[in-house]
């Protein structure tokens, strides 16, 4: 049966081009309406695939996302992995049941292409950052989620190239603030979870989702085959209500874009889980001991203090990983501890105190990006992988 | 290389904008921390005259008028942070203060009105309004104890009076922003 599938694909693509597609690695972020469609094609084409989706199969997904009704309550990433294996057992696929914000950059480091079908602008901005840091092509698809109009867009970004537009190029400071402000629930964000709340479910019916995802997959094949790039930096707009219309527009590079347009360059992978190992390696690579470690996009709590009794507690940990027990003080009922400092940068005496600690104990995700700095020089490292958080 | 955006932003903030705000305020002392890189990433400041609520060792809180030291730091994602964490990673008060949105260690939650890429003058103005108790959010506080206090004594706290941050009234002050050659049309 598999031989037959392959024979047909070879007929369609040619042996050499099919091999190119088979060797590629694709990351699909969001495994819902659009992602589910993409994964079906990727399984049939036997592309090495990583699936990232923190959600579980909800009853309302059954009608339009192609998820089996008997698997309600299971993680979507896990269900999609088994669906792909059913379609094509020899397709290498891995799933990650975490939000993209909590995934270490290194998980995506070997990807040739990122495909997204997400329902929030904030998570797209995170994907934009990762794609930019790695210099990996990214094709984003979006559908109008209100269910009122059949509108969809597909945008192709090539972050490695300085003059190319990025996803952030459409935003000035004001519109960027609107994304993070409008969708926020409380006046002050929670220091343990400053992320935005989930967006309401997409109400678009599956046929239009299939249409948009099919077109996105067509662009994805152009990217993987590397034969055509006239759509890079462009957006395809599809309006399917009434008489269908499509148009392709060029996206514009904003001269004063708020987002960096450079990639990080070479990333060094680390073997051991200890902070000490990174410090030793960085000292060798920099020629001098690093003065600071940077954790881009992360907030670390350094010290916790109680607002009632004033007592402080020594601690360095990713803010999101601080436990309820650590965040409450025994001095009086309901007394809360909050960070003395919240930072994405560890330096000086705090840095010395981290020697002997492990990254997992600090709550830093596996394969996360850590940069060592000395003066103006920076070297970027990827922490080692761990097996947790991965769908089996 | 990756933070060219921030290099440009910091350079401008630490030169043109810093000079402009210094000349526009009588109560502000502000200088870059030279040990924090080049251009500096951290500013050390003092509001020289301010009425604020100070916690006493016995747990009571009273209004005092004295200089208030603070620090401002510009993280690598100051211009493009996309979650709410930036609100709490920029400003710190370096002396004990009782305020719903200031943690026991001094971190300030600048709240949702603060946005990425805020220039120095509006950033200082925002911080000054918080420290002088003109701006506070008692919901989702960093200091629940102070929040309860502010709720109970809202009237007294509104009555605190601090010297204005800027020499001239707000309308004139738009010049601080236009000193950098942007937003000229606003005057």
C-alpha cells in the first residue's frame, strides 16, 4: 500500500523532487481547523513534521476540525500524531503539547519551514520572533473567525533577509500595545502568567478552512522545493462569499520596524543540564567569563518578598514556574510573596549563585535559548533536550 | 546583532531625550548607570520632592515628603514585548514605599496603559503619577496589603500633594517629544 502511495507521488513530483520534500522538516503550530488539514497533506507527502498545540479536543471541535468524536478531552497534538501515523505509518512525526511561548527555540532549530494556523495575534508575534531568530521561512494562514464572512489570508515571510517584511512590520507602537492591552483581563498582568487569555473558538466551517489550508500547503511545497519564490513577502487574500475573489499583495518592510530584522546567527547546542557547563563553555568561546546571561522572552523572578511581613526569600526561577507554596508566606493567612526583581537578564552576584544549579531546576524549558554576554559580544546557546512535554 | 532596534532606541534615549527631560524638570535627578553597557541600559533617578506613602516597621503606613530613588531599565524587548511581563520589568523603586502596584522588593507594575517603546518623558511622567499616588490599581495588586489600605483611605490618599514633574504645563511639554525630530505636528 505504502509503495503504491510512493509510486503515485513520484509520478506527480519526480523522484529527486520527492526526496527533497521527504528530507525536509516542517513545524506546524496550531493543530485545529487549518493545521489539521496541513498535517493530512504532510503525512501523505511523508514530510518530517513537528506539531505544536497546547489544546485538548473539545466537543465544539468535532464538527469542523476533523478530530474523532471518541477522543474528546485528549491533547490535540497527541491525537494529530496518531491520525498522521494512521495515514502513513512511515511519516516521522512528533507532537508537543505546550503553547508556543513555552517551547524552547531549539525544538524549531532544524526546521526548514514553519506553518501556522493560529487564532491569536499575540501567539503569531511569538512565532514571528522564533522564525526571525532562526531565519526560517514562515507561511501563516488566517481565517475570519467570526463565522460571518468567508475571508482568509496566507502570508509568506522570509526572515533571514534584511529587506524582507516581517510580521511585526504592520505594527507601530500603538497598534502593538493594542494587541497586548485590549485582550488583557486585569489592570496589572499577573507576574506568574502575563500571557494573554485564549481567544474565542474559530467559527469558520471546515470547507473554507480546507480551501485556505490547501492553498497554504501549495505555497509550503513551493518553499520546500525551493523552485519558486515569487510569493515570498506577499499575502494572498481570499474572499469566498458570493462570487469568489482572490488577490495577492506585496507586504511592506517598515523602515522603523520595532522588531529586529537580523537572525541570531549560529546557535551552539549544549550537552549538560548544568548552569556551570554553560558558563565554562561561554568563557572558552568568549575568551573571558560572561558578565551576564540573557533569557530572551522569559521573565525570571530573583528573590521573593512578602508584602505583609517584609521577609525575603532567596530564589531564582522562571516566574511562571514559581509554585503556589513558594508564592505564599506563612506569616499570616493569604499573605503573598512577589518577586524582588523580575528580569530577562542575570548578572553579577546572582549569576555566581546559579553555579551548581540545573536549568530544569530553574524552570527554563528544554532547548531554550540562553545568550552569554561579555561587553558588546554575545554568543547564543541552546539548552539540551529533555523528554517531558512531548506527545507520544 | 539581534537587538539593533534596541541599540538605536537606547542611544537616543540616553542622549537627546535624557538632556531634554533634565532641562524640563526641577524635581528630577537622572543619570545613566555607566556600568550597564554602552549605550547604558539602566538609568538611576531621584524624584527630589515627592509625597508618598511609607511603610513603618510596626506595619503602619504614613505619608512622607522626601526624595524617592528609582531605577529604570530597558530590557532587550522594550520595544516589542508582546505579553504583560514588560509592565513589571522596567521600573524599580529603591526605597520602601506602600503602593498597591509596587512589590515589596520595589518592582513597579506600570499597568496596561504603559506600552512597549514608550519614550523617556512619558515613561517618567507615568512613574511619577504612580509614585505620587495619583495612579493606582487596587485590583490585581503586587502589594495586596497596600491595596486594602488605599481602598479604605482613598480620600486621604487622593489628598496627597506632590510638586509637578515638569516646569511647564502639559501642553508646552510636547516639545520634549519633538526635540528628537518626531511628531512635529503635535504642537
